[in-house]
C-alpha cells in the first residue's frame, strides 16, 4: 500500500476535497492531537493503494510540492499514530513541529539520524519513502538496507506505481456468444484498462 503525505500549508487546502473524493481513505496527520483544528494547513495521509495520484488528479490548480509517498503494509490509523510520534520536538523548553512530512526537511534530516532513530522512524512499518527529485517522473527512495543504515537511491515513477496499459478482454465473449446464440457472430471483445506489474 502506498500513501500520499501532502502538506496543505505548502499546497493550500484546495487539494483536500478532490483528493478525498478520489481517495476516500484519508486522515489528517494531526487527528486526535491538540492541533486537530488546523486541518486546512496540516499534513494529510491519503491511501493510494497502487494508484498514482498524478494519473487520477489532473487539475492544474492542484500542486503536490514537497510531498512524500510512504510505502507501508499498515492501515492508515496505525500509520498515522506511528508518524505522530515525530510531530513535535522539544527545543529550549519549547515545543516545535518537526516537519518531517515536508520532503525537503526529511531529505536533509534523515541522513543525520542515528541508527536507533532510523529504526524508530522506519521500524517494520515503513519499507520505503519516496520523494520527487526535480520532476514528477524522477523519485528518490529512502529505505533501510540490510545493516539498518539509510539507503538513498534514485528510481523512476514507473518503478513505484504500476503503469496503466490498454489490453483486450477476451474473457468468455466468444464462448458465451456460441452457447447463447450459436448462429450469431461473436461480438468484438471490449477494450479495458488493467494495472500491469
């Protein structure tokens, strides 16, 4: 399962409604915290499944600046609660947001994490996090290697999201036609879209 983590403070609150319509399993990362009321300028999680949100949302007014794509087998509630451990940091007796949901911050901070902190962040819950690098088709993958050290590698968007291709569905059209209407020619098979992978 892949999740989009999008900061509405950077991208404005406008994308929330179209994304909620396209991906009905979603939650504000501030849900059940003292900052729950800031939903319109907060980071949100959207369960994408294996769908690429760029293929679904093509409104020119919606931006996806500095987002994260989080790979996890966990449900959205569990993932949100796990990530909420990292929302706040104490510095000089003051509580600050730790904006890990901003790709720029995560890319700068993660390489400085200790092995213990890396394991706490990724645990067994997050196999990988993807960030865009300059354009939407080139991604940076952040994950832990076998020695539990941070591994940063480049990959293409098509390696993360299965491309959609047109294939012909020949599923029983001819057989059904012959059984029900033996004197009629078979109807042409319908063209459908399937995820390939």
